[in-house]
């Protein structure tokens, strides 16, 4: 008998093993899906919130790009445009995560483009 909180593995065919979290198959499937799909969701939520916060700071009336440290970025893009991009990508990612959590995997492409946009920025 397994200790509470421990996992076991069982064969699922062709030599592959699947972790067994709970002896009840319905609970095991629920836990397995949560572990599989929720691992990156919270990271995406936090990164989206950071992008929105950075966007709000950049569109605020202060002169953030006036600092010497930002001269390279300021030569490529204006402060307001950078803030608008951060707000856009962060908001779209949050919306895609919300829709994806409600409806299933239809918005995975939107989440992917949001990740790529955040990475490029």
C-alpha cells in the first residue's frame, strides 16, 4: 500500500509508465490532468500580470526611458509604444488563459503567440 502523497507507476502499454496518484481511476485522471496542464498555467498568469504592470508603468506620465540605462531601448521604440505593447500582449494572454480554462484547448495558439510576443519584447 502506498503512503499518502506518494505516487506509483503502472504500465500503460508499449513499455511506457504512467504515474498513479490515486487508486480511484476518476480521481487519478483528475490529478494527472491537473499536474500536466496546470504546471505552466500559473507561470503564464504571473508573466502576463508582470507584462501588464510593466505596461502600466511605461504608459504612466513619468519619463522612464529618460534614464541612461534605457537609451538603447529608447532608440528602437518609444516609451508609450512599448507600454502599449506590454499592455496588449499581457491582456491578450490573460484573456486567452481565462478562455482556455473555461472552454478547453481552443486558445492554445493565442497563448503560444502571447508567449512569443512577451519573449520578443
